[in-house]
């Protein structure tokens, strides 16, 4: 079973989600080279789908966060800014890193909650 934050437990994960979950930067980089869309949600179950960045932040895989940022992932998606997940699941290091890379500190989610 794979526990992903408050999203639930999953018996299996798609290959690219598994690479992110395990923090396998080489595999994630290979998926990116093969054309993995960094903005497209990965379906984990019938009702749960997360973007690669959401999955990385929830599982607190800092090396993979850096890899996604290097490949231009959008840190300020409307209604889903990265800084919110970093504040909830990461820590000071993750927040500082994302802010240095352009994440806005005043981002709001769809219910207008902020970090």
C-alpha cells in the first residue's frame, strides 16, 4: 500500500507516479524526456488525481521538486499554487526553495485559502 498524505492509500500507482513517490530522479527525468506533461494530473484512482508537482510536494521528495522546477513546472497555477502544498506537507526549506524559484507567497486555492 502506498499512502499519499491525506489523499488516501493506494494498492498500486502508475509508473510515473511510482517514480515520483519513490524519489527516483533518474526515472522521473526519463519520463520527462519521453514527454510527461508536468501540468497534467496523474490519475491515482477513480476519484483522485494529482499533478506531478502536487504528488512531489505531498510526498516531500525534495530532489524531485528541484528536477521539476529545472524543467519549468508552473509553481503558480491558478487555484493550486505550489506554496500551499509546500506549507502543508513540506517545511521551511521547501517553502524557501519554491519562493526563490518564483512561487508567489500570496497564492490562493479555489476556496481562497492561503499559506
